C-alpha cells in the first residue's frame, strides 16, 4: 500500500512540475499584477501622507523644510523602485502574450502622477506657514488651502 501512495506522490509531483513549467510565464505576469496592485496601494498611502504633511505645514505644526525633504525622498524612492522592478519591456511582453495585464493602467497613472509631483516640487526653503509670507498659488492649491483652513475652523468634538 505504501509503494502505491509513493508512486502517486511522485506522479503527482511530476504532473505539478509540468503544470508549473507550462504556466511559468503566466504566473510571472500574475505576480507582476499583484506587485503593481501593492505598489499602487503604497503610492495612495504616500499621497495621503503627503496631504497630511501639507496640512501640518500650513498649520505650522512641523518644520517645512524637513517635512518636504522627507516627502520628496519618498516619492523619488517609490518611483525608482517601481521603474527598476517593472521595466517597460516586461510589461510589454506580458501585454503582448496575454493581451491585458490587470492594473497596468492604474499603475501607469501613478507613475505619471509621481513624475508630475516630483517635477513640480517646491524647494523647501520657500515653504513657510501661511501666516508668515505671501503665497503665489494656483486655483487647485488655493482650494486645498481653503479646505485645510476650513477644517481647522471646525469645532473638534
């Protein structure tokens, strides 16, 4: 009886190894999809943290230069990691072989957003609390500042 189960185990392992070999490329693309999804979640957390940091700076709760340097470093590290881990050639191969790669559009949007954020970064030496200096802001930044200030005027429960 034991020899039969051993044979079935060996046969099962051989079948599993054959299946794994046949599906190796598909599993690599699946792993890539999972990784990109995780990278998108990390980026979303980074953006939320950046917004919280801006609010703390606007309220003069933290040192602006240090806070902005830390945020900038995180954006650049995230971009470097994602572009090193997911070269465009790997994405192109998966898309060519399987048609679509789940989450690739969202992933690319976040890479573009990171590049725009880094490209339009404000020098930390120019950052100060709103009450300390004149600010030249666009409409989007003005709306964000208004939202932060409106938040601070709300009574805390």
